[in-house]
C-alpha cells in the first residue's frame, strides 16, 4: 500500500483544474505553490503586484492614478518592506517560507507572457517579485477593510445633520467587505461531527480573489481558499482533523488625524499634542501614467502616520512644487477643515502594521500545521489584520468562536470621526483583548452583525442575514454538509419590511399604483432573478432613495469635500441612503422629510413602468483590469441583505459588483464530503477549460466536490 510519505511529489489536478500540490517539506511546498499560482494566474499576479506598489497607471492609464496615488501616500509598499524585515528578525522560518513562495512565483512567471494574451495586448512582460511582495499584496487587498473612509462621511453627516446621524446611517455600505459564516456543532448534525459553511462577500474580480488549492507535505495536508500572491491558506482551510473560516468582524482599527502642517525651509512640520512643531518625513515620487505625462506626488508622514489627503496647503491645493495634480491649488488657508477651524486640512492615516511592522504572517504556518481547535486558536493569537471573527471545529468536538486581530486602545472619538493631532488624548495606548463567544443551541452565526466584535466597531451590518441564517438552522435539529447550499442561496429579503409597512399605510392609492401596492403586499419577499415582484420592489426602493437623496434636508451632503477619489465612495449620498433605508424609514422623525409623500410619489412612478424581472437588471458586474467586450453579464438572484448577498446599490445601480467570492462547506466527519465553488474557475488563463467552468455552479448555488483521494487526481507533467 502507498503511504503518505511514499506519494509522488508534484502538481495534481482534479476535474475542475484545481491544483493539489505535494512536496517533501513546507518550504518546497511554498515554492511549488508560488510556481503553480504564477502559471495559472500570471496576469492576476502582475495586476496585484502593481496594485501593491502603486504603479497600475503605468499600464492601465489615468483611471488607475487615484489608487496609485493613495498607495504611495499611504506608504503601503514601504510598510510591507518593514513588516518583512521585522518578520526576518522575529520569525526567520516564516520569512524563509515566504521567500520560497516568491522564488516559485518568479520561476513560474518565466515564459508566461507568450501564452497570456493580456501581456501581449499591452506589450508587457511580468515584473519580478520581491520577498516582501506577498505582504504588500495582502496589505493592499485589506487596507480599506476597516472602512476608515466612513469617518469622513460621519464627519460630514454630524456637521450637517447632527450627532444622531451616526446611528441613523450606521450600516455596512458599498465600500465594505463582509461574509456569511455558520458553525453547526456535532450535536446538530447527522454525523455527530461539526460542519462549517459560509461565503465571503467581496468585490467580484475575474480572475477571482480566492484560489482553491490543496497543500500537502510530510507535515500537513490542507485544502482551502488561498489569496493569489500570498503563501499558505489563511482564511478558509480544512486539515482533515480541524477546519476554520472567518468573517469580517467590522472592527475599527485605523484612525484619521487632522494635522496642522506648515512649510519650512527644510521641508514641513506638524503640530503635535504637546504643542511642539516637529519635522515631517517628506519626499516625492513619480507615478508613470500610460499615454500621459508622469505625475509627481509629495509623500508626507507625521508621527501619527502617512498623510493620505491634503497637505500644508489643504485639500484643494498644490504642493510647494505644484506637481501633484489632485492635491494642487490655492494658497495656505484657502481650504478650511470642514466644520472646524480655518487651518488647511491634511489627514494622516494611522494603521496597525505601520506602527508595529507586523502583518500577522506568523500565523500562516501554524494554521497549516494545526491539528486541533487549540492549534487554530494559538495561530490566530498571532493574527494582525484584517480583524476577523473566526469559527473553527475539530474531530474531537473542539469548537471556537472568537475575534482575531489587532485593535488599538484609544479614545472613543477616534473610532467615530476625524480627531485633531494637536490635541492630547487621541494617542494609541495599547491593544484590546480580542473577544470570544460561544454557541447557542449548537450553532454560531456571524454575518457582520453586532456579534462578539461589537465593542470594537462602529458600523455593522444589520442583523437581517444573521437572523435569517439562524432562523433556517432552527428549522430542523439535524443538518448535513449536503444541506448547506440551501442556506447559501436563500433569497428572502427581511429588510423589505419597513418600506412595505409604509406602502401598506397608503390605503388611498388608486389605479395602477393601487395594483402595484396590492402585488407587493402579497409578495413573498424573495429576490429571485425571475421574479417580477422582486423587480418592482427594487424599482420602488430605488425611486424612493433617489427622492430622499434629492430632498433639501440632505442637500449639504450631495457635494463632499475634495477628498482623494479613492475615498469618495464612502461619501456618496445615494448609496448611503440606500443601504440605511430601513433605519431611515423606521426613525421616529427624519429631519422634517415627509416620507409618506415620497413613498407615494415613488409608487406612482414605478406603477407606470413596464413589467420586468429582477434578473433583467440585477446582473454580475465583475472587475477586470482590462475590459472584456465579449462578456455577457448573467442574471442574479439575491440582494444586499439576503443570505445570497449579491449587492445592488439602491438608487444607484442594480448591477452587482460585490457578492460571494467563494462558497465552502467544511465537513469534519469526512473531509471528502466537503464542497466549494468560486465565481469563475481555477485558472486565470482565458484559453484554459477551467477559466469559467465553475460559473454555472456558482450561479445556481451548486458546489464542486473537494477531492481528497490522490488516486482520483491527474498528475501534471513536470515542465
């Protein structure tokens, strides 16, 4: 009989082209993972490398310039370098393992330009990865996860509407990333062993943001979802005896400081909380822009952190050299800080890895080596960011439900709004203990609602998804892994309630409006792609959102300050109203807005529109670095507050750019009964049969099997 140690090494594939890798050691396996990822996803890795360095405009043009500028000013690449240097000192084994992955990437990229059409279309060749590039990719992927730009929105909302606006609009919005996750203990399953299931919600990209993979060596054998460009399996994994999964905890762990800056003969200075002006680190960088002149950007960093908006001349002005076209402009004092004093506005971003030089990569190898829940727990003690809620279970009955990550201890004001750097009391003074939670009746559910991470955040998802998952799980006592797709694909929209309540109160409607009212009050509240009632509800909701956004009560919020373009989605009024609509409709009073009249107008508008199905307008709109003119957007079921979270933006668009970036079911009874799927496929190469072969499964809610028998896999020829 062939034993695990006798099995041949190399790359194996299942029927879906998913790579199953085996090597003699963890280091050799990391190198193999890097090489295979480069072969399967060379273009994606090139895009991610540029994203992380702030050089995307060099081949994508001016549209990518706002992101490049943000990355440069936030010093992401430099932070990744610092974190890797620290990792080499603190944890040389993990640093060497990361280096091995990078070596594999560079080996795998050799010759890929000739077989990857995106490179040929732009005349590019893949660039070389550095040892810290995986850390930079991780950081650029997650830098906006904590939603620090929401503090800009709250600043404006409080300024114009008052403090109560924070609570009214406190909900996850279009810029956030979330997840569903649920853990069913063995007492509630047919096998007596736990099941973990869920789906991470992110902006859908093609190729996908998650890579199905199996990593096996003499130390471990793990299946899971990897982040392309990062070694190991961080978020979702199953080792055979223990499995884990995460959701976004919605914690707040990044701060924005209003800085007072002034030019000096030697550069610039910032006013500190002790009343002393101190020198600001300053240099300039050149951003190349395809087809246009290069742009010089001034990089400033105070003791709080890098300046990501504004400068000594404020938001709308120019640097001393007049070279940054977006931060350029008027004389000092002409761009007052919103709602405060007349000092020019500059914002410094303080984020944990910039402070600690630690991105939590020391958790990655221990996760792969985990055998029990206690091992997973200890590994996540080393986690840094993003801050997540972790659910784990093992074959011995061990269960885990906790928060993992680094959240600073500081004043409450820091979490909510911009805080003045020159005022004492806003310093970071330590790190929060991460909360833990148990199970209720053998079940734990996390869907970005106010769960165990509630003390650490401000804006959470409303409870609709979490409540619905628990309601479904409470519907029977015994569950199996095969039952879980029914939860993944549930389309019930509980958040429709407040608008339908307002509609029910309009009992004096006549004609087509009265007919629409009766239809929607009978509607089963399911956002199915083929449903005309779902389409009518969505049209009514959008019509109401547009009317609210146009109301004079909110007029001051229609034009935000001239913040960098990357941050503006968090300040867009219509999406903010759209996602907070249930709160706004349930509020006792809404700034004098006659909601009944606006609902009436919206009903009368929609009643005159031709019938349509929800899937006619609710379609998948993935992000691609290069547009695909042949792409035909498929119709989608679901909506933002459904368990099937395919996020339209009410009042803005019915297209869904965000949704389940993967689905998984981890079975602790038999790993081979686990299931998974991604939106497109295992390969990023358009000529591969596995480029989009999982899309039909993803659209219908089906899952592909997790193959664990090496005899059922096909060995790839060595090349």
